[in-house]
C-alpha cells in the first residue's frame, strides 16, 4: 500500500470535504488523495457487497456505490490510529522490567480517532496497512500493541527519507511477528549463561571488589553477539568498541574472548604490566583486541578501546580510530568496519560530547559509515534517578538531531533485545547511518559492588531484590511458551549453566584466541619506547636540495584552467619572489614543505580544525578556491606519482569531539602525521578532558603511543584574554616521564624539522606547539633553503646577533614571540652586551644544551623573560625543573585573567617587560 502519511495530520472535516469533491470530480483532487480515496472505495464497497461490513449499498447494476461519509471517516480513523501507533507506540511500550512507565500522553485511545468500543468487531480495510487483510478493529489494535507497544518501542517517524522510514517500518513489523529459530535461541541462551556465570563467579570469588557488574543487564552479551554476527554477514570485517565500566569485564570475557585466567590475574594483581613507563590502570579501563569467528564462519577483528573514568570521552576516540583503520586497511570502505559505542543512560544524556560526536557523524571529514549506539539503561546514574538526570523523555533523545532511529527495548526480553540488535546492524549496513538501542534494564547492586543502593533508592531496590535475572526470565519464558523443543533446550541449558559455573569455580583453563596482527599493528610493533637519551638532541630530518626545489615548485603551481583568488595568487607570487631573490621561505611554506616531504616518502598526512584549509590567520592556503567556480585545488595533491594522501578538513565548531577524533585517528596508524589546529590556542580549554585522559597519560596508563600534533596559536598581541594565551603551564604541569613534547617554535625551518621528527623517531610522542599568529609573517621567522637541507630540529637557538660572547653581560632566555619583541630592541640599540637565547623546546627540557649556553656566556647574568603573568607560562615549570642555572624571572604580574582587554594597557605592559629585561 502507498504511504499515505499525509493523511495523519489532516483534520477529519477537511478529509470529508475532499472526499465529497472527489465524488463530484476526481480531477479536482490532488493525485495522492485520488489514489487514497479510490483504494478505500474499492475495498470497502466490495467488502459491503460481500456482506462483511455495514454502510454502503450495492448498485442496481451489480457494482458498488461509494461509501458514505461516516464509514469513510472511520476508515480514515483506523488508518490514523495505525499511523499514530507507529509514531507514538513507543510511549506506552512495556520497556521497563522493574516499574511502571510514566504517562507520556501518547493519546492512543480509540476516541481520539473517532472510534469506540462499538467498532471493535467491525472489519476495516485500513488493516492492510499493517498486513492484516479483512481484520476487525479489535484484531488491528491487538496487532498494533504487539508490534509497537510490546517489549520494543521504536522511534523512526521523524526520519525524512521515505526509503529509510519504509524499510524500518517493513522490517520492524516483520521482525516483531517472527520468532527466533531454535538454533538462534540456543545461541541466546548460551550467551546469557556466559554473562550470568561471569557475574556470579566474580561476585562470589571477589566479594566487595569493584567490577561494575552487568547484573540486571546481562542481555547486553547476547545483544552484542547478535549485532557483531549479523554485521559480519553483511560485510563487516572489524568492529571497534568503546564503553565505560558497567559490564566491561563481562564484554571482555564473553564477546572479545579475554580468558578468565587473564581477568582473574588482574583481580589478583598478578598481571602487572611493565612499569618502566608509568602507572598502569585499573582492570575495567584496559583495552583489548581479538579475532573471533562467528557461528557462520566469518572472521571479525574486535578492538575494545582503553578508556578512563570520564565515561563518554572514549566516543570520539573510537570514531577517529575507526576512520583511520578504514582509510589505511580497507581503502576507505566504511562498510567493512563498524564502530559500536556502549553508553550508560545518565552519561549519554548528560555528556555533551555525545552531541558533538553525533554532529560529526555525517560530515565528510569524520564520517565512518554509521555507529551503533547501545545504551545499558539501568535507570540510575550513580545515585541519581532519571527524573533528575535529564529533561527529555528519553536518554537517547540526542539521536533525533541526525534522524537516527531508536529502539527502546525491555532488557528482560532477551529475544527482543537480540532481534533489534540484528536489525540495527542491518540498518547500519543498508544506510550507513547511526542507530540507537536503548535497553531498559536495572542495576542489581550499587554503582559499584561496595555501594549500598538502598540509601538513595529504597523502594526501587526492594523491587530489584526480588526480580529474577534475564537468564532466569528467559528460561521460564521458554518453559511456559516454547514448543517442546524449546522447553527441552531450556532444561538442557539450565543443566549446562551449573556445570559451567562449577568449572569456573574449579578454574578450568581457557585458551586465548589466536590473533594475527594487522599491518598498522605491525608498524606499531616495529617501534620502541623512548629513552631520556633520545631527547638530548634531535635526529637528522633534512631533505636533499633537489627535493626541496621540486617540492617548492610543486606547491607553487595550480592547474592551467584554475583561477585562484587574486589576493591568494599574489600571496603565492610573493612567496616565489622571496625564494628567488633571497633564497628564503616563510612559515606557511615551511609547514607545507614538511607535509609535502612526508607525502613523497609514502606517509599520509591528515589535518583538521576550524578553518585549517586557509588558516585562521590567512597564511596556510593549503587548499585554493577558484574565484569563478568555487572549485578547490589541494596544493599537496599532485607532488609525485606514488605519494601518500593529504587529507585536510575544516572541522565543525568543536574542540573536545574533534581533538578526540584526531587522537583516535593517530592511535590507529603510526605512519600518518595527524595534526589538529585550534582556531585560537585558548580554545583548547574545551578539550581538556582529552588532554588529561589520553594525550598526556595514555602511554603511562595503557602503553599506548600516539604522535598527534596540536597547533595552538599563542602570543600576546593585544587581542584580549581569550585570544592571547593557550595556557602552556597546563601542559607543562602534566609533563613527566617523557610523555609528550612541548615546543614554541620561531622559525620556518625549525617547524619543518619538528613536524618531520614526529615520524622519524623510532617512537611516537604527542607534540604540542604554541604556534605564532602575527609572527607567521615576521621576517625573523623566514628560513634559508640550507636550513631545510641540513641537520634537524634545534631545541635551543643561540643568538645570531652576538659575535663576541666575552662581552655579553646578560643572557635573556625566552621562547616564542617574546624573542622577536626583545630582538627588535636589541638590534635597534645595538646591544651586543645582551644575548637572547630561544628555548624552542620546553619539554623534554634540553638541560645539557642550556648548560652549554651558560658555559659559553660565563659570568653573565641570566633571566627568564616571558610575556605571560608570573603564575602562567613556563616560569614555575622552569623554576622546578631548571635548577642547574641561576636565573631571575621577568614577566607580567600574577593575574587571574590571562591578559588585559585594553590595547593601550597591553602595549604598556609589554614595553615594561622589554625595558625591564634590558635595564635591570
């Protein structure tokens, strides 16, 4: 039947008026309405002629006459009722296994559609819309309740794409009326048994230890099993999973195949990792990978991402990791890799990162072919009831922003949970978009096994105490409702359950699943851990002169029929002129040369952030725009025949989500240079969670290396408190154990070498560079070709203005923009008695090189000069870590705000720092 969804929002009187017009002249009515009225006339009239409904008479000639207005209105009422159940049936569905649902004002009573109890025995043609031909209203309502108001409620009618909506409608209605096969039920029971056994065993063996158990939500295990197995049937070769604590150990054991022995050893404290790199982490934060074989014989690679306690922060990591894997292994075929995010109900509703990740889901730079979101909805967040945890009807309401369908399902109905998991996997593969499963269940114990939940929810936990677990519910269901073979299965699996549980108590050994490394994993294994000695000096990262010239020429050309904007064309001509006349290149060219050189070595480069194609300060212009057609040209796309891929994307206005995505992308592939640039350096504040939980600490917690580059524009130029300071002190405070590299680079060549060093090292470290703004075009930042074709990164830059070290009485140590401000005064006043030494790398601190500087300027007085207030910048970090040299500190006064908002005050403060540095 045609989708007459336009009917549902029409007033009955309007429809009656249209019907009368149709009877007079069908051509006067919209063609869609003509088909609608013709269908009902034909069906109802024929039904009347056969004596199956009351109302219309048979014509003298043996044909049927049009139905009367009252009967037509009732037919339309039934059709509107069907459509209403499709739209709002989820509001009354029996999805809560523990307590009655709140009244969400579904208005699905018969009277709302012009019907009543007197119509229940009447047969209505409208039933054909749900596959019921010749059905009474009573049968239609019962069928609607079974499909749309049973154990599953579906939200999908807000989807604008009719193909998707009709596919879901058809498949869901078929699914909810088709029982699982005996073999499927056996699999469900097996996975339920495994899930319950695991929790029972740990609860008995490790009493009171935190494990964030899955009791009450054990249907998660057969759900994930069904999801992965179905996805494999539809082409998925790998699944990347992100989840927080609840049920994580169970998922590791019964989905990824981590052995009980491995998990027990972690409980016993026997599986202590190599601690030379840091602290390790608690067992329910660790990652794992395995390769499983589905019952149908399909091999699937499974990756569970490590995660911290900050719940949803793992979401963008998973998405970025999946995108990277798809790009490097599956030639960007996203059908082959499936991200699965497992949420808690309070977290998915309360954490804004979920919204950011959802907004990324259909964007060109962040698309992964759709994510399945599975919510373990235990109706409580730590001790907070859902009434205090969200304003929306559902914890999954964020799904509607991208028109992602949602299944709300009763966690006690394991078959229903499995069915929607299978359908979710099929939908993702069919339409490559996100989909949500909201499994409403409960939490058997408190937030962790040491909590007493009755302190805050006494009545709820009185109900939970008496409630059977999902395995017991399913067993009883099969015994009461199943065919004889299903009943036999239930008894068989019950016996098997206790035998398996006893085997666990006896600690029967499991064999770990075999695992075969993927190509990127082999690349990671070829690397090593860094040592302190690695940072005493940098490796050679120079390129040959002929390569420099070839790459420079390649960057400065564009297709013949391409017309760049005149201003951009002139900008590039100026760069060419600078090189031809002075043999120098500017900052932006030095940066692009670094990317170009890596690409021609077969490496990939990915860059994202707000406005990165052009650059916030109009300096980069990695992508040109045709002024006539707005077509684009990527300047790094045609450098050589076998070059790597340069991917650059202007991001959505997100720091938290995008930085997490890029970290995940870099985590998957050590041979890709991944760069994220903040529009202004202080914007990174919004992504602090990613920095603290992953960038600064992941190697120590999970031995996970990462070479992500963060570019944070930084420098005091009178732009006010929000555009001056990227808060280097926050990064420096988290530096230890050579965990990351912090730089504030002043020359194009040094930036070039820093970027190349990222992939030259035999290890990977995050690089955070406090990059210039106005100084992007400073002549002092220009570099000669020889600086690119010789040597490598220089952690310390001595003063090129000084010709005789013996006459130097004062040494000003500084970093970044401060150097140019000091140098201007030094040159103007010809101060040969003052040396200005740049600290290009703040961490790891190049102590030996600084000691060499001190020896060179023996007898001189040293000062650290910074433009940040004393309580910010590098001052306190250096006072703690650079004790080999005696020096004073010159800075702005301590301040609660990073900078003044008044240009004149800024200029006065800055001049005072410079004057103090030279005159003190």
